[in-house]
């Protein structure tokens, strides 16, 4: 009996990288769209909606991809993507600030790191829950 040869696009790693890129695109699209749609004169209700959407949409996408992919290494994809995407601008702002203004920039960077890590833990839990549900439902 001949061994079945799988094309490169059906390997688990290739599919996983594709899903991580899709997740990154979904997070970027959500944050960009909501930041462009929210004018500076927005009501508090609109600001609350945008804040919840920026949290719930990536969490939902991480969960649904976990259900679809059903692979434990997926659990690491959303937190790494969230950390890389969320800390790029604050780190750049800190590194390019003048030495005298670094104390204020340091406070902002500390808050950015804290909130990003909290967000990364939330999407990690959502991705893990998605993998568990996917393995339970389709096993």
C-alpha cells in the first residue's frame, strides 16, 4: 500500500499560519474600522460600544478558529499576535520620545503592557475554550 502524500497546503502548520494571519487581519480590521468610525465628538454610548466590540470581536474570532482548527498549538497564536500588534506603537512612541519626556512615556508604556497582557490572557482562554469545544463536538 502506498503512503499518502499530502500537498503543502493541507499540512497542519500551513493551515495554522493561515489562521493566525486571518486572526491578525480580523483584529487589525476591527480596531481600524472602529477607530475610524468613532469621531472625537462621539457620545458615551458609542464609545462604550466601540470598547466592547474591540474586546469581543477578537475573542469571538479566536474561539471560532479554535473550534475549527482543534489544535492545541493554536492557543498560543492569538496571545502572541495580540501582544505584537498592540505593543508596536507604544514601544515606538517610547523609544522615539526625548529623554526628558521618557518618564511620562514610561507610564503610558506600563499601562499599555498591562492592558495588552490582560487582553492576551483573555484571547488565550477563548482560544483554549474553542479548542476544547471543537475536540468535544467533532471528536
